[in-house]
């Protein structure tokens, strides 16, 4: 039997007006904010416990002192003491130790790198204080062993475990911690970004952003680009055309958005603009939410040619004039082609006033001959249609 829906009681001697609705909205927003703060603080305390337990296993030299099975013993004792808790498996305790050891090995560099990454990630720096307020001082100051960075408190334990399992350097790990915190990455998004090697590939496109955009927008715009985009999820016939690539990317839009990175909202393909009475069509148009700007993406199934820059410049200017509002930042253009030469791109950018970048793509899967042939069902259908045409005659 289904539960009855909650009943809304109407009080007849109350006047609901715009002022009341605004006040109610403020109350709801405050309550949601309180919920978020509470959740982050609970997460912070749990992470601090994990950090301290991992530290204890290292600093106390537990295996030397009590034997090689001590981690398993601690796991059993903690599960017996707290049967309702699910975080005391032997595997999880080993992860706590590994987590602490990963960062403690370079504890002198840790505070400096955290500070640099947070400063560079300007959007994240703005979001974090709004998200959860101040985390208690004791979370970031430890008298013995490596300090527990406050930043860690904004990232779930499962993310931390995934990061230290897959990352090889402190810089790489902190890069994913900062992005997980500032962008609100889910665990699946994090895993996809690590698999795509986002640490090494992000920010690598050849651009003129530093000259054409004010700081800090230029730094963030550069950070959202890649030198090479992995189109391994795309499968096309040999000798495919630009339109076929575009069609397949739209069909695999979720994968394409993941490859572009976080913050992109898809607005459409072959977006029409009327300029001087003529209809022009953009390959793909996106809006980047943290940058607060439109992003024109032009696709080329061939290596970069200098004339491509002129066409992209035209489209970016058109979007700025015809679509962009005064509240939005300047539109940026991104050309993704099969290959590029840095010198050619730099020459093509000289004199161009709009912010643009050029990247390449790889790993498009070329279909085998048998994949390109029609299926038996398709052949039978074609034969039937042919027979019908012949019978009509």
C-alpha cells in the first residue's frame, strides 16, 4: 500500500504575498546551507580520525611492536566495539596508513603546494568558504607527524582513497583533491578525469588567453583546455568527414562533455547566426559556467590550417555581438583539429583580438570493413524494396 502524500494545510487567515515568499526562500536557503556545513564538518571529523589512525600505525611502528597481523587485529577490535560503523575493514585501515604515508613523505612541501593550488584555483577558493565556513583549527594543526590540510575536509574519503591509489606524485594528487573540492566532482567524474590524465593534459592548448583576457579569467580559461583531446569513444569510417565527426560527438555527448572537463553546458550543434543577412552555422556552442562565457567549438577532421583561425575569430565576434549579454564575460573560441603545428598557430594568432585556443584530438576508432558493410537484415530489406520497384514496372 502506497503511503499517503503529505497534506498541505491551508490557513485561511494568512495572506501570502511576494514579501512572504522571499522570506520563505531565505529560510530555505539558510537551512540548506546549515545542512551542507554540518555534512562537511562531519566529513572533516571522520577524515581527521582516519588520518590520525593512519598516523598512529606509522608513528607507533605498530607492525614491529605488535606483529605483522596487528592491522587485522585493530580492524576486528574496532568492528566489535562499533558494529554499526562500516569503515573499519582491514582494507580500509591499510588505506588510512597508505594515505598518511603518501603525504607524510613530503610533509615539508605539503602546506606550500596546497596554498599554491588553492590560489591558482580562484573559483574554488571562492566556493569553499561559502560552502562550509571555517573548519576548526585543530583539523589543520597536528603536534606530531604531518599536518592535516584543511582542504582535505571538503573531499569524501572514497575520493581520497582513489587519488592515492592512482596518483604517483604529491602535485598530481593535490591537483585532483583541489578540483574535487572546488568543482564538486562525483567519484565517477574523478575516476574518469584520472583515467584521462587530466593533470597532465589540462591547460595545454595553444592560446592567446593571457594577452586577450584579464586575470584571473585568462588563467581559468587556460586551465579548462587540453593540448590533446582523447576521442577514443568515437568510432568512424576510414576517411571520415568533419560532419561525421561532429555527428558522432553529439551522439556521444556525455562522453564528450567528460572529455572537455567540468563546467561545460551544451547549447547546440550547427547554431545559426544571421550576419549581414546571411546565415552562418557554428559547429558546436557551449557555455562555461565558472567562466560565465560562451565557448565556440569548431571541429576539423584535418590538420590545422591558418585560415581556420580567421573563421573562428569571425564566429567568436558574432556570438559576442549577437548572443552575449553585458553581464557575461567575453566569448572564447576553441578549435579542435586532427593535428597542429605550434609555429603555424602562433603566426595565425598574430593580430587576432578575440580569445582563442587550438588543440588536437587522437584515438578515433576506425571501423573495420565488416563493420561498414550492411547487415543481412539491411540487405534483405533492400532486396525487397528493389523487387517492389521492379514489380511496379
